[in-house]
């Protein structure tokens, strides 16, 4: 897999043109994976940024605004943008908020973070492609569990 473009002329983060939020660079493979419009041809050398601002509909954009995709352009709900319980928090292993909350309600705690860590160690993950943010979800899962534990 290619690496994120980081030489000095390319910014690793930009401000979203709609929200002004600082947005990090994301793999083009993640953008391609999430688009509902698979007929859109994205150049391999195109640099995309991910806006995590929950109030902003923009998810992916380019520095030149040649491409901009919103939540309505994506085939999956985005954890950072949609507070719904059915939204995946872990895209590699299809774990959503409801599954974690149900486990906490039943057991007083959730083992999903450990489950994910174990699966990463045995099978690996593809967060950089499957997670819309291009980031590993484990920290988000741990924070969500801590926030909702009884």
C-alpha cells in the first residue's frame, strides 16, 4: 500500500472549506471505498482530507476543491457525523454503538475494545481503508466504553 503523501509541498492537514475545522489527510483508498458513486474516477495522486466536525456535512475534500464529498455521497454512516446507535464505531469488525451499549447494560462493561485488539493482533485490520476517517478505531471504542460504563 502506498504511504500518505508527506513531502514538504503537501499539507498533512487543512481547514475544511465549510466548517473551518482542521482536517487530516486520508488515504484515497478510504475515499474510494466509501463513495456510493463508484463511477467517479479519482486520480491516484489526488490528496484528500477528512473533516470530522459533527455539524458539517462535508466528509472528504481536496485542497483545490476539485472534489468534495458529503455524508449523502457515502455508502455508510460516518461515526463522527452521525450519533445514531446503529452507526459503526469499528468498521473493520462491524461493531456499532448499540452493540457496545447493550453489552454494558447486560454486563456492566463491554469487552468490545479487547475483542478488537485481539482481532487486530490475530487478523490485522484495514482501518486506513474501511474507517471513513482512515484512523484506527480502538481509541474511539475505548473512550466510548469509558463514557458509557456504569
